């Protein structure tokens, strides 16, 4: 159990949020949402203890282990891939390293023997004997093939490093898992594997993401960072969207009713204040008027993304027709007989195992590259 009590974060004069009170429970997955720059990453840093809040405190059970998705892709360059994953459980990794150091000593004293025995005991408690196997299995699941497991991190491509760091965060069944935008730079296969992993994860997950499909699948709760507050909503993203829209609508309607009442009271007071026989009623209405408070509706920082195309002229129904495109580059067949049609108002996602294929296809469509054969 992780709990934020009375948390406020300010940078200089800028207030990100004030008096945040949220209890994060086991078995739940909390999605942190909000516009860019509202303070989602900062909140994760406060929860992990990396950043001291301006006010308030974060508490957790002493024995619980927090695991954080490392944002620095170059932090483990000189370590092997497998060690980088095992480092996800720092205590286990430190014991493993210390043990190895003792065993490699040429003069193994009695004292060393006792120390090693103690380390072995804790190592076994932490399921150390299965560490490599479970690290390998996480790597395989994320699409990092076995021949890369014992390479150095510096030898990996950027997209593989991201996956190793994710495996590091997930390693060793942490009690609390903090993930800041974990689906960025992941391929679709890895994203759907992560979704399944998080759905089946039995401890606490707190995840920042702008990916609402992902949030919808994995979240049991949504924490919305907006209006200088962090509000907790039970349910997934769609449920949050519906209920927050409803809440806003209700607030606007309530204010509208209050404004009508205010107007009615003001009219009465204006008409009858000078009238001796009605002055008592006018005074009582003045008092009622003072009691009515409009709810403050602060402006939202949220901006929904959209693409606004303004074509020079209205297009017809058939926008594009691609027929039998092939492309081979350096002996590798990148595109093999690609054909499709694009109609007005279509919204198309282009997917490929080989990301190069998408780049090449778009280069051909934009006229930057010539296909090997093109009949149209
Ligand atoms: N150490 C710091 N000192 C001063 N300002 C900071 C510091 N850290 C973050 N900020 C500011 O606080 C605000 C919130 O930053 P944060 O990175 O938490 O936003 P975010 O919600 O994660 O945004 P994004 O969606 O773009 O990742 C930003 O305006 C940022 O510039
Ligand atoms: Mg962020």
C-alpha cells in the first residue's frame, strides 16, 4: 500500500498541484493522465522518493519494494543485458555480486565462508537461483532474442534498450511498479504483451500514459492531473471520460440554476427595497443572495489532439490507388506486391514487422523513391 498525504508541488511560484491525497492499493492499476507539463512525471518522482514534495508525505509499508522504469537509456551501457534486468531488484543484484566476489578470492577465509553462507541464505529467500531464468524469460517475451542476453547494453539498438529497461522494471515481482510512458518506442507486439502482463499483475501499478487504448485495457483507476489538482476516479479511461464530462456538465448546469436564482433575487431586491411594506422580504432575500456561491470552474489544461487538414480543393471519393509495388534494397526485398486503395475519410494505420518497410512505402508514395515495378 502506497499513500500520498497532503502532497503539494511547487517550482518557484508555479504550483503544479496542492493537497493531493490518494491511497494506492494492491491489485489495482492507476493510470495517471493529464496535459503535457501538468506534472505527471513529477508526481511519479514524488511517489518513488526521487523528489521531495513542497508539502505533504508519501508513506508505504517498510518491506514493500518499489520498482521504477528507468528513463535514462544509457545508464547501463557497460553492463550485460541480463545483469541490467536483474538490477531491477537491487538487493538481489548486490548480493549476487558480493557472493561472486567472495567465491573468486584466492584466499577464502573462515570469515569469508560465514559471510557467504549468510548471503546465500538471503539470496535463496529472494529467489536468486531463478533470477537468470526469469530475467531471460522476460527478455524473450519482450522480443529480445537469446543471443543478445549476454551482450553489453552499449551494443544494443535503441529500441532493444527500451525493452531491457522495461524488463528491469518488471523483474522480480515488485510490490509497487511505477511506469512513466512505458509504451513509447515499443512495437505493437511488445505493447500487447505488456498489457497482458499488467492485467495479470497482482500488486500495485501506477502508470503515466497518453495512450488511451492502453489505459483502457489495463487501468482499474484513473488519476487526472488537471485544474491544479490530482483527482482519483475508479474505472478505466472511457469510464473516466464519461464521468468527468458528466461532472463538468452538472457543475455548469448547477451554476446556471444558481445564476437564475441570483437574478430573480436581485430583481426582487431592486424592485422592493424602497417599498416599506416589502422591505422586510427584500432584506431576507439579500441574505439569501449572500449565501449563494457559484462553483468555481477552473480552466482545464487539457487539449485534445487533432489534425486539421485544409485541402486546396475538395477531393473525390478515390484518393489514392497503389498497385503491385515492389522494392528491393541492397538485396533485401522490403516491399512485395503491395496494393491498396485509399478512399475519402478513411483513417488508416500502417503496420509492419519491419519498420523500414513503412519508411520505404511512404518514401515511394511521396515520390522520394522509385518502386522497382509500378503499373500505376
Ligand atoms: N526540477 C524542476 N524544476 C523546475 N521545474 C520543473 C522541474 N521538474 C519539472 N518542472 C516543470 O514542472 C512541470 C511538470 O513537469 P512534468 O515533467 O512532471 O510534466 P508531465 O505531466 O510529465 O509532462 P509530459 O506529458 O510532457 O511528460 C513542467 O512545466 C516542467 O517544466
Ligand atoms: Mg512526463
